[in-house]
C-alpha cells in the first residue's frame, strides 16, 4: 500500500485524481505499478489499477493475472472491478471506500453479481485514512 | 454496424473472439474502429469498444467523447458499459444481446444503477443476427 500511495501522490503532482495501484504476483513481488493517467492520456479508462493490470499482464505475457493481488488506494469503480474479473486477479486490497463511485462494496457490487465468473478476495480499508486524505486534499484544492 | 461487423470478422481471422466496434462523432463521422484484441495484446481489457473509445479520445485530445456514438456488435460487458459512462458517450448501438456476460440489458445493468453519473441512450439488437452468427461460428470451431 505504501507503493500505491506513492503512485497516488505522484498522480496528484501531475494534476491527476490521486489514486495509485500496484500488482503483485503470487509471491508478493511487484509486477507493475501505476498512478491515475486519465488527464495525461486523454483516456477516461486510464484508472490506476487498470493501467497497472494491463502493464502486469503485458509483462507477464498472459491476459490472466492468476494468483496476483491488486493493491489500490481507492475502492475500484465498476469498470475496474469488472476488469479485475476479466484479468482473473486473486485478491484486491483497497484503501478508501468510495460510496459514490465504488463498484465493489457499493453500486453494482460487481463481484456479488450472480453471473460474475470470478470473485477475487477483497480486503477494504487498508491505509484508508491516508488514501482518503490525499483525495480530500486534491478536491479541496480544485474547488 | 457494417464497419463494426468487418472489425469483428477481422478479429476472428486473428483468432480473437469476434467482436468489433466503431466510434462515431456527433456528425456520424468515424473517429475510431477496433476489433477485440485480448489475445494479441495479452490484455483482458482489450475489448473492441474499449479500444475504439480509447483511440477516439486520444485522437480527439479529450477524455470525454461527448456527443459520440459507440456501435458494437455485442452487448457491452459491465467493464465496457462502465467505461462508456466514464467516456460520457451519448449513444450505444449494439448487435447481439449477451445474457451471460452483458452489463447493459443483463447482469448489473450499469446504466440503470441509481448512482450512474451518465446514461447513454441505448439501442440493442441492430444487426443482431449477423453479430450472433459470427460468435456462434467462432465458439463452435473452438470446441
């Protein structure tokens, strides 16, 4: 989570919404890490965890991240949660809960859908305070 | 839809699940088109409509595809439907319905979620027969 938070801080320095993510393999080694890149890439899908999963899979040479863990500072949105199903990640550890735009513990609760083909293990609220503080600071400055 | 179907056929020729997509601007001009690229890119998120939206937004220089239409041969999955919300697409026209993995008319019905921030207009079943036939042929050959 420290690495994911560092990516979130780096994203904030680039004027991106401060969210960071890391993908770990089954042994806990870092496969990829990324910060939110929506503004820089003019890509509304460039959320930190999606970028990190894509990079990890590319390096891995396999579209499936079997056994891997995604660590991300914010509860994944429905797009990213559904992508985690496609990438078959084993575990998701996230920081701040997102009652407005989250898709794991809120909204469509993607992994709890009856037709969901793969359900990663979920641990929420890890490093919640720091993750949420970064987001608050970012949106306070923007207003 | 003819262009999207051509992309789907090209995807099938590359041994990808045959789904194709096109992004049109508000005047109906083609901004981007893509076929499914999951296998080639080792990227489980490389669904045709997500690739086409990312490319259209990149060319457009804006993460929002305001006023744009996405035409895709298969009902978008929850990931792609949620991405359409992030990209703020105005309209989605899709071919075959997907009762197993669809996320627009099935499963989490992303655009009908109470917290959904943007609801594209949806027209399903356009070119349904051809789109579904391609998918059937692909999966029949695979078995």
